[in-house]
C-alpha cells in the first residue's frame, strides 16, 4: 500500500482517498480563502457603521464579543461559512484516518523497527500518563495528539490538507527554522523544539545547526514515535522525548536555543505560565527562545474578525484554549517569567506573530 510521497509527505493508501482529500483541500480553500475574507470585510464594515452611529459602544476599548457575534451573524453567508469549516474538518480527519488505518500494521511495524534501530534517540518513559488537558481532541483529530497510535501519520496528512498543500516539502517549517534567532554570542550547541509534534522543525533545526545536539519534545507518544521513525528515514540524528513542556526533565541552563511553533494557544493560560518558567530554567543565560504563535491582544488590538473566527473555532471546531490565549497579555506573561521580550523575525504567514524571548546573560 506504500504509494510513495507527495514532496516529503506520505500519500494516502488508495488513490480514491487521495482524490477525496484533494477535494477536501479545495473545499477548505473555498471556505478559508474565498468566503472568510468576505465575511470578515462585511462584519468589520457593519461594526464600524454601528460604532459611528452610536448604536454600539466599546467597553474598555474593546467591542464586546457578543456584539461581534451578533453583527457577524447577521450576514446570511456566515452560517454557511461556519458549516463549511466544521464539515471539511470532520471529513478531512475521518478519511485520513480511514486511509492510514488500512495500512496500520505496516505503519506500526515501521515505527517499531525505527525504535529498535535507534533506541538511544527515542525517549519514552514507561508509565508516563498525559494529563487530561493535553488529551482534548484539538482540531477534532480523533484521539488527539496522545491517544491514537496512528496519530502521527494522521496528523501529518491532516495538516497537509490544513496547509492546503503549501507544506508538502516542509517548506513552512523550513522558514520557521531559517528565521529562528540564535543567541547574541552565536553559540548553539544544544537546541530544543517544544511541542514538536512529528518533528518537522526539529529535523530542519539539525540541518541548520549540524554540530548541535537537537531535541524535539512533545506530550504525545504517537507524535514522538512517528517523528523518530521519520527522522531516521531522513537520515537525521535528533532526539525525541515524550514529556510535558512544563516539566521537561532536562538540566537547568542546558539549552542555547529553544523554538516553539503554535503550541501556547493550545494550552490553558496557567500551563502557558508553567511552560515559560520551565523554558527559562532550561535555557542558559543569554539563550534565546523563538516563539511563533497566534495573534494575542498585547500586540495591538486583535481585529474583530479574528476574534470572531477564534471564538467560533473554539466553540465549534475543537480549539478549547485559544480564546483565552488571544485575550491574554502574552508578552507580559513572557516577561513575568524573567525573559527580555522583543519582536521576532516575522513569517510570510502574517496571521502569526513572532517573538524572541532572551534569558538575560
Ligand atoms: C499545533 S501542534 C504544534 C506543531 C509543531 N510545533 C510543528 O512544528 O508543526 C501542538 C503540539 O503541542 C503538543 N503539546 C501540547 N501541550 C503540550 C505540553 N504541555 N507539553 C508538551 N507538548 C505539548 C501537542 O501534543 C502537539 O503535538
């Protein structure tokens, strides 16, 4: 059933699955790239009109979310857009999982062989139990990051659809890694990618810093096992560890550079604080932490259309923690952990923000 690769992404196990998922990709493109900009434009205009006429007033400088929901909801296209977003997500995961399930034995054997071949680079503690908050089915992926043994393969192809075919060669991860900010003294001997999922950035970090010891850390065992097998196939000597980002088990002051890509909006705010404290602990003085994330309210006001979208996704599209993240003073929370905070390198996806947090030397 090995049908080869699309770029560096394994193909689904049948041509019928691949065609179906191609259709879902265009369905997603229609919803996100064609419909949402119209819904956003219409809603922002109506909000501005309501503010101008005095029918609507901001509270503490913010338009109340209930008013955003009401005004955006008056557009007859909005519910269709919302239904499309949810339905494509359900169809995408269902068919992706069905496809890889057909070849489950081969996939499991591939990961087991890799584990046997390079056990010194796969760090899984027997008896580790992911806490409940990490076991939510984020983005509606069946079994989430932690509970489906095929989760790595399913996540890989699911995100290929999610990125609408623009990450088939890991090109998005290549940009994240290329733009990550090294410490001012340039010394990079040990690197950590937190919430690494299937290790796409982790292996590219090894390409950028070939002499460094590179680690990917994630709470999800299926993610880590897939990441490890994939790295081996790619001939990359990197370590993967199943652990909590708030309790990594690494020595203090032991990393020069840490990266995180879209992890913080997927944890509760209290966990975000704990992860930042732990990252501060494991970074050496002068070490540098590059963070790519969702927008948050400290970076100027998040637009009404983003708040509308994030709120919808949270309630109806399995993003339980993101509204609190978006409303948070993210930079303030990073600074409270002891970091010096500066704007990061920016990405071609300008929905995301980037931050560089430095542990004072
Ligand atoms: C959206 S994915 C991150 C994508 C990934 N950074 C990449 O390069 O594509 C979020 C990841 O964070 C992991 N995660 C969530 N909470 C975590 C925690 N407390 N500790 C470690 N990993 C966590 C999840 O298992 C998931 O793989």
